[in-house]
């Protein structure tokens, strides 16, 4: 079963890797100093795709903030996207960006920046909600801090690499990759959801038969309820003790993740004040490698020696990880970040399905993906704010909408899962969000490509040094 999970995980990213490798090889073709009009989502960290305004500087489009049908419809769509995105662990950027651009009326760059604010608002409230929860079957927090610490530094390093590719690659290639990767990922997530649904159905039938057999045995009629009550009281006591957020956080791991966040933010902000392709530009880019690799190696050493374990997969899988397994985890983190940075999306769209393929329970997968996404999205928001990429009133309003929607979605879906006993609902929500994002972002990207073709604009690869 473990080998099959690894094979599925490798297959999930193989399509994306192959497409990216082909694109990198094609990037050696002719370049032109004329920049491309944004047609796909802007990158996540710092570098925005340059715009072509007939030689003029890129002009932001910030509509006045006034109550009307656009704000009402946008708020409803944003509320729905944040609620579902928080449950699936994907943020909801695939719904936010088209909503902000097509309904509210922001330009693509500003839409991406405000979308990051909404993702941050939703992820912060979701993480706060999840910090009080325990693993569905183990005595540990719902968030797997060791898994986050192993993959988050590599994820952020991959995002930085993907952002550079985003500047170089033409919009038609980014749109094609986005549609392909999102469709493949959503299909695999749907299949995983159906597989989990079947397992849950079998388990519910077995539990029902066991309960029926117990009820039909007279000698257990008086003893079972008493034992069940004692067990329930014990579980309730344990759950109450774990509700304290301070006791439910692994502060050492959290501190290391915060260190990576601060280090990457400082390097990214500083990099915006140096010329592209200059010596200092590449020095600052290179400094991200020792930060990410150092923290990841520290966590990998603990997992290799048995000082730490990825407990969220279950007690039967809490053995020490082999070097090959650790390298695969790190590779997945870099590739997920690279794809996310290339497509201008958060890592949740890749990490969520990847965690499921690696055998992580749906609740833990969603919570851990959102936890890692909180760091990357908040870093983007700080950088966008320093670069004056979004109007603060609009950003504050939609961030508040996403914050409330995320808590509402988490509360409702958790109640529904407890009532139905089907955690597979999280997988179906995740798959649906990815599929809808493929349609919305793909549709916007194709529309812009057609517009560029009609105007006979340059659609080749760009030069990073002239961006």
C-alpha cells in the first residue's frame, strides 16, 4: 500500500514536471524586450509579470470603493470561495482572481495582490480554528508540524524559482500548463475521494454489524453501555485538555517556520531594490538556498534518526524515514512550489492532493496545507503592501470577508463530517475547487490570449534581465 501511494504521488507530479522541463528547454528560443500583457495570474512572490501598454508604464486600475451590485456579488462569490477553499486547503485564489478582475474591475496585478490578502485572511482564521483541534484518530494536533517543517522551506524555495519562470514564460504556455495541471490534479483528487468514500462505506457497514451483534448478546447488555460511558468521559477529558491552543502548538517547529518566513521576506523585499540579473540580484537569490536547505536538513536528520516522526500517517507508519523517502519529500516540496510560483497560485493546490496521495488523512492534509499556505500568502501580502500593489480599504474589506467565511466553512463542514462520518467530503471539496479554478483561470487566460492574437502582439519568451 505504501509503495502504491508513492507511485500515485510520483505520477501526480510527473505530468507537471514533464511539461515544465519541456517549457524550460523551449525557453532557449528567441526573446524580445517587449513585455507581455498579463493573461495568467501574476506570480506569488514579488516579481509581477510586465505589462505592455504600448511603451507606457503599467497602469493600475483601482475602482472606487462604493456599495453596489458589483461589491455585493463579489462579496458573495468571495465568501463562497473562501469557505470552500479553507475546507479544501487550497485558499481559493482560482475564484478570487477572476472575481476581482471581471466583476469588481481590478487590473490583473491588483487582482492577484488582493487575492493574496483574501487567502491570508482565510488561512489565518482557518489555522486559528485548527489549532484547537486534535488528530481524528491519534493523540496529536490536527496540524502535522513535522511535515510542514520538512516541506515548507523547500516549497518557498520552489516558489522563488517558479516566479522567475513566470517572468520568462509566455502567457499561452502558462495558461496551458495551468489548465493541464489543474485538470489532472482535480481528476486524481476525485478518484481519491471516491476511493475514500468506499472505504468509509465499508467501515460503516462493519461497525453497524458489530454493534448489532453486541446488542443481540444479552450478557453484554448491561456492561457495554457502562464501559462506553467511561471511554467517552475519558475521551472528553483528553479532548478538553487539548483544546488549549498554547498546549496544542509545537513551538519549536513553529519558531523555525517563522524564521524561514522572516528570512525569505527580507531577501525578497531587498531583491526588489536591485537591478534584475545584477550581481546582488543573484546573491540575494542564492541566499535563499542555505536558509531553506538548512532548516529542511535539520528536520530530515530528526526524521532519519528517529528523534522525530510523521505521526499523522498513523501509528503503524511511525518508523524512521529512509534517505530516499526524505529526498522524495523534499523534491515534492520544491516541485510544488515551482509549479505554484510558475502559475501564480499558492502551494495548496499542489500540496493538498499530494498529501492525500502520501497517505495523510483528509482533515490533517487540509489543515497542514493551509498552515503552510499561511506563511507564503502573508509574505506575499507584506511585500505587495510595501510595493503599493493594492488599495488598502478594498483589501481590508475582502480580507475580512474571507476571514469570516473561512471560519464559517470550517465549522459547518466539520459538523457535517461528524454527523455523516465521512471525511471524504473534504477531498471532494478540494477536487471541486481545483476543477473550478481550472475553468475560471483557464477561461480568463484563453480570453487574453485571443485578445493578444487579434492585436498581433509578441507571444514568445521574455528576458528576465529586461523585465
